[in-house]
């Protein structure tokens, strides 16, 4: 919105300082005049000694230096007020410059204001923290959008290639083409739903209610049991009740994603997945432990990132269970949206241990 340019804050403060100083000076001189001159009679004063000035004489002698003093106070107020207001508003100038750079897209700039702690320094520190979070969020969204566009482009390109090949092949098998297109389409739908779920978790726009993690774990294990049977993976669930406040749908997806990841990481027949829930003094805890290949330390640190896949991850031909590299990213986003933490550590002998810690209010 366009606004008319008004007086600057520095000019307003300068005029305020000068005005206050003038008012204080006038009041002081008025008090002196009233309390002293009222005791001096007006008219000729008869004395036997030297000449004694009356009230009129004192007024004539008092007015010129009074005017000169007020002019001096006005000049002092303007000059001193301009200097003092500039010193006081200097932090706002730095904040304004940082805000202008942020509007232009430079989120890496920081105010980094020196000096003792006061209101301006507190504001600058909060502003720097906001810029840091904005920079991290924008960078995360930029990286995520780049990866997402690449992943979503792949199934579309595959579909287009299959259609072009089928168009040039007079002996094409329509049923096979339909099956393949259905698989690719199912993968694209799964990926899109995962992206929407991750965005929803990052925004934190959901209602909260009391949720029992142990029941969610049981439901997740039961729903994924057929997948584990086909892979030859043993599922085991144990633990105690663990109640938290959160979104039932998101927390259910959290457990399902972690158990699903644990199953598909077991590339060899005879693997195992163990799910445990418990309640501690700090909150509810869910642990999903799976066997599998040894995960290098440098790869472990990247598994939370979108579209990152673990070493030796099973690449399913079943589109319903094909991995998009979003399982741990979604789980981490849901956990952070609930104020919790998601910890990853390598399992002795190979595999992964994922620990979800959710606070209880």
C-alpha cells in the first residue's frame, strides 16, 4: 500500500526533545519571575540610599536575557535532540536495512547487534532468529521442490515413453500396456499423497486428541503383515501403553511409514522387525528396529532427507509398496509437528533402530 511520506522518527524525536526543553525552560523562568517579581513593588521607590529598581525596571532588564536563554535552549534542544535521537535510533536503522535485504530475497544477512542487552538488542536477536529459520525453511522447501519435481517427472516420462512405443508397435499387447500404466500411475498417486502428507505435517495444521501409540502400532503391524509375509520378514510387537496428544491420522501414518521402511529394508529372507512402545517420565516412546545391511555413517545422516533411500533398499515391482524415499522424511516431519524427536542409530550386525520420542503435556 502506497503511503504519503511523513516526518521521520528522528525528526519527531528531535522536535519532541526541543519542545520539552523549551517548555521546561519557560516554566522555570516563569516560576522565577512570579515568585521574585511579586515581592518587588511597581512605581518609584523612595529610599535614602542608592537607586533601587522597581518591578518595571526588573522586567525590562530580565526580558532580553530571558529571550536569549530561550533561543539558546531551542538551538540546544534541536542540535542535542538530533544527535541523541540518531544514537537511539541507530539500532532501528540496522534492523530496517536487514528487513530490506530480506524483502529483496537475501535471508543470509544478520543484524548481529553489539552492545548490552536492551529492548533493541532483544528485537534484533529475535529478528536474527526469525531470519535463520526462514532461511532454513526456504532452503528446505527449495531443495524439496527440486527433488519432488524430479521424482514426479519420472513416472510421467515413463508413461509417455510406453505410449509412444505402443503407438509404433502394431503387435502391441493392450492388456500388458494397461497393467504397466496402472503400476506407474499407482506409484505417481502414492508419491503425490506422500508429498501432501509431508506438507501437512510441516504446516502443523491439525487438531489434537488423546492417542494410544500401542494401539496404532498394533494396527500398523496387522495391516503390513501380508507384506512382511511375502518378504519372509518376521514382525514382532511388544511394549506397554503410551498415550500422547496429537493427530490420530498423522501418528498412524508415522508408525505405518516406519514399520513399512523396516520391512522393505530387509532385503534377505529371514529378516526381522521389532516394534516397541513404552511410557517414560519425559513422554511416549516408540522404537522400530529392523535387521538388514550395515548402513554407513555418512548415509545415516541423510536418511531423513526427502527421496533418500537406504543402502540395499528393496526396489519393489509392486507399485502399492514401491518406495519413493519419503518414509523417514514424513515420519520426521510428523514427529517434529508434534514437538517430538526422531532418532536414528545403526543396529549391531546391520539394520536400523528408529526411536520416536513424543512429549506429553
